[in-house]
């Protein structure tokens, strides 16, 4: 269940509780252009997280590691937070801050082998999908795969899935639309990129959150500070301008 605090309570918490003495450790992973150690601002999402921390007068450091490991260390109170995750079925030990991202989850496919017309995932029975280990996507997507409606083949990373799709070993690959195009443009030639397309109908439109550990000492206070900073940025009208600036730094067009 999502932990929430009123704006007044958040503001009062931020005023009355002393700051943490040590840098806040945020687990994250490689997911360009959203997150990445070599990206401007550590990616557009981590850039926003850093801005929230600065506004809240909280010093943070990003630590890159496998996604699931980072989440579990956060859930168990060994890391202060994890950036970033969509809504989770199990929110135990975690407090959501944000949302720090919005995105469309879509299927990428080859233009010479398009998916059938579909409105629901059940319409795609018999399809073989690629998926990347550690990503939640949607509960329905995984449930239908487990039920045998379609086949889900997992790979350790997104690039492997795109290569499998290119070779025809899977029919489609599920991924955040922006992340998918960024990875294609970085890893394939322009002629190869032209072979791919993404579904107009999204599997889901997902909100992403910074997950803060409620098991870490001061975790609830940290979440309150950061959420208060987010709410203030949104209320001032600056939030979209900050996102636009971060996108521009990463080469993402305004549209």
C-alpha cells in the first residue's frame, strides 16, 4: 500500500527534523536515457531525483548495481533508496516518492513481421515475447505468460532482446518506448533501426517512483523531505521546465 503524507505534514517534517549527516545512498542501474553512470546528470530520471535532493538539502550519491539487487537492498534497509521503479505489487519496506517519470510501455516488432491487430493482451495468444530480467512491466503481462497464453523468453538485458528480435527468435519485445528507441539508435545502424516499429497501443502507461526504504533509520523522514520538494516544484510550475531541461541535456526532443 502506498505511504502518503499530507503536504502540511511533509513541510513540518522537513522543518523540524535534522538532516542526515552522511550522504544518502541511492541504488540505481543502467537504463538510458533514464538512468546511467555515463549520461548527463546520471540520466533524466536520476537528474530529477538529484534536483529534489538539492531542494530538500539532502546530499545523495548514486550506486550502480543490478536492478533487483538494488531494490531488495532498499527494501531490507541496506540502501536508502532505489531509483527508479514503477508501482510494485509488493510495497513492503518501501515508500514511493514522485512520480519521477512517466512512460509508455510498448511492444517493438519487425516491420516485415508485424503483430496481429490487438486491443487486449489476450488477442496476442501464441506470440513469443522477449522480456528483460528484473523489470516488472505489468502483472497482467507476466500472468498471461505463466498461464501459457503466449510465450515469454527472458534475457539478461534489453540489447540482447533487440538482437533476438532482429534475428526473428522472438516476435516482439516489451520495453519503455523512449528507452527502446534510444537503445536502437545507440546500438544499430540507421538502416537496421528502420526495420523496427513500436505498437501505437501501449501495454501500459507507467509512472515511475523513487523508492525510499522505510526500514532504514530516518527513511520516513527522508521520503517526506523529498516528496515535499517534489510537491513544491510541481506547485510552482517549475517541474515541467526541469524535465524539459534534463531531456534536452540527454538529447531528447521536446516532443
